[in-house]
C-alpha cells in the first residue's frame, strides 16, 4: 500500500517507480569497485605507455641524428 510517509518512518517496504529502480541499478553498478584485472590493466597501461613513447622517441631521434 502506498503512503506519504518518509522512508525513514516506514517500517516495511519502500516503493519505487520503474525509473527510480533503473536509476538505482545504474548507480549501484557505477559505484561498484573495479575488478583486480581492471586495476592491473590500468596500472600496466599507465606504466607501459610512457615507456613505449620514450623508446619510440629515442629511436626516431637516433634516425634523425644518424642522417645528419
């Protein structure tokens, strides 16, 4: 039975509309902590990308210096 009571005063179930339920699920998924593999992949990308860029830049520089 729907009432006008606040959720804090309700001793039973809280009713939600379909849009509120969808929003609740979306928020719960967004706040879920990432998996360990996701954290590892992000760390690997953050570490390896600058190293790869540095190595490529050094190789390009050595080619330009060699041609001079």
